[in-house]
C-alpha cells in the first residue's frame, strides 16, 4: 500500500539533488 509511494519519494529525492 505504501511501497509505490516510497519508490516515487526515493526517485524524487535522487532527482532533487
């Protein structure tokens, strides 16, 4: 239920740099 959100947040964090 929260796996996709974590994946998207991790990708966004990496792109934020």
